[in-house]
C-alpha cells in the first residue's frame, strides 16, 4: 500500500544525517544541460522528483548515471527540444528546464508544469522575463513552445514579487544570453545561491550572489565540474520540529544551520533547546510546548512556507493559541482537516490564516496526504499521536524525502511503510 504506519506517543532519541537538498539539486540538474561536458554532482537525494528530472534530461539525449548519491550528467550530445508527458506535467520544477533548454538549443516545447495542490502556481513571471530577453512564446492546448530566433539578449528585468523558479530561469537564460542581464527583486533563497555557485564554478560570471540584485554576464564558456549539493534545510527543519512535537533529544548531522535561523528562532520560541555545532544541530525538547502567538511565512530569510505544515502539526498540542499566516501560497492549509481527524482544534480564517488552539494530545487514525509538505506534517503528527496513525499517499512524501521512515527510525520512532 502507498502508506506510512506510525505508532506514536514516544519521545525521539538518536541521530540522523540530513540528505541533499531537493530544491537545490533540481535547478543544478537543469544547469548541467547548459554545459557541453560531464558534471559530477555529489550528495544528491534519491527522491522521485530527481528521478523525474533525470528522465527528462535523458529524454533529450543526456546520459545520466548514479553511484550511491553521486549523479553524473553528460550533456555533450542532446537530441531534441520537445518535452512532454507525465514527467513534465507531474513535476513543477521541470519549468526550470525552460531557461536551460532555451540557453542550450534556443527552442523548447513543454506542457504547462503541474505541481502541488497548494496554489495556482502560475508561470507568468517566467514567460514575461524570457519575452524581454527576446524569446517568442506560442501557446496551444496546455502546451507552449518557446523559441529564440537569435541569441537571447541580456536586459534589465524587475520581478514584481520574489519568485524562486522565475529567478532560476532568468539565471539559466542569462548565462547563455548575449550581454548582461540585471535581475532586480531576485529571490534570495539558499537554493538560488547554490545554483549561482554551481554556474560560477563552471565558468559563469554572476555578481550579487545571495542578494536581490543579480548581474549575469552572458557568453562565458562553461565547463564540466564536480559539485556538492548542500543538505536540505526543509528536511532538517521537518525533523527539528518533530522532536519538539514528541519531546526527546536528537542530533541532525550535516543540517545547514546557517540557512535555518528563522526555524531555529521559532523552535526556541516554542521551548526547544537548540545547540548548533559545525557538524549539525542538537535539539532537546520536553513535553512543554508554548504556543506561537503569530507567525507569518515569508520569503528567505523569513520563516519558510515549506515549514508551515510541519509547524502547524507541532502547535496542535502547544499550550495556548497560535496564529499562522500563509503569505506565499493561496491554498496551503490542506493539512488542517486531517489534523482535526486526529483531535486537533484549528479554525481556518479565510485562505491565508489558521488559528491553532492547543489540545492535550492527538489520537492516531487514518489520514491522507495531498501534497509533499502537508504529508510530512502528518508524519510528525503521527509521531506525536497516541496509538497508530496511517498516512496514505506516501508517494507525495517521497517526492522530497529520500527515506523518511529510515530517518525517523534512526531517531527511535516506531514507523514503517505499508
Ligand atoms: C519553489 O517553488 C519551491 N520549489 C517550493 O517548494 C517553495 O515552496 C517555493 O519556491 C517558495 O519558496 C522548488 O524549488 C522546486 P515561487 P516556486 O515561484 O519556484 C507566485 C516544496 O515543497 N508566482 O517562489 O514554484 C506563486 O504563485 C516546494 O519543496 C507567480 O505569481 O515558488 C507563489 O505565490 C513547494 N508567478 C509565489 O509567487 C510566477 O510566474 C512564490 O512562488 C511565479 C510565481
């Protein structure tokens, strides 16, 4: 069955190593397409989104191989420029191949990307930016063709709001365009920094890395490199909040602590003791959890939207009333109904706000995941709940967590697939 079984109610003790970052490795895989050479990418998480991206790269002629968690991408010979099928519609991050394909071949046809049920997920900013760089977009029946009659032209682009994916596409197009591209209001997430560092190591010239204004000089030749993907801050945050929900004492090896300040701040506000070392994060929590009077998800370095569901699960048994505002996506509260089945008391106020009134404990039952991070939140709730919890639709969770049962078993949880 496509489910996870958890017998909860016990504190977590132990240590687990944090996998490589999903949201960093996917744009890096797309960037490898720009390099007519071989790239060796270390610390890649073995997750379904990466396998889907691998299939997309192979479908256009790349040769991709694995050795444990090291991915080798040979993009010397690519064959054609049409992408379609489930791998594109089933995975939103395939949109990052748009900028890479335009940079490499000047043309690509793809289906509109799919994605989670967390919001409309438009790509208007991606397409408008590429149009400004000289790309023509032809839309038809759920697909579109993007084509540059001549080389893309660097220009000044200003995003109305911060967008991780749109920033990634402009970076990928910009390194191959003629001239300089200035991107204002660029996203500053760590995954953008990783993409820029990968491209810079391969020969690109990008200034302002980590800031909201990126200056990308096109036309520099790119060469194959060996590169290591940083640990996944959202996976680390998921496990950090888990022990706050259950109580216990855990160590998260390799956790990217510098990228987790907002999560650590929220964890300490709830009552956890956090010790950051050069090797990772040590988290100690007892059964006393304080409510968080108000927390709003924000762009980096604010509290990440991907941690909103895991946080909500933990706050269901905090002492007091917590208010969570989801400011990034318009429909990211699917977990509420499932947590209520477990005994949580949550009032949703419109699409963007939830009021969580702490209860003594959750009770295990069968719940259903509808998207990746909501699913992770339900696993946390299962670890907290008395009795057995069955989280259905494990496949959503496997999009981003290499082996969530392995990791939780390392932390002493009674958990299995089934
Ligand atoms: C990336 O999605 C991540 N996915 C998401 O993680 C993450 O939640 C999100 O960034 C925000 O940090 C990957 O990196 C693969 P956005 P992305 O463009 O790029 C609106 C997970 O669980 N927008 O920054 O799609 C959009 O609707 C996933 O790992 C437009 O209006 O996010 C949203 O409201 C979930 N027009 C806001 O911007 C556009 O053209 C931020 O979206 C593009 C975006």
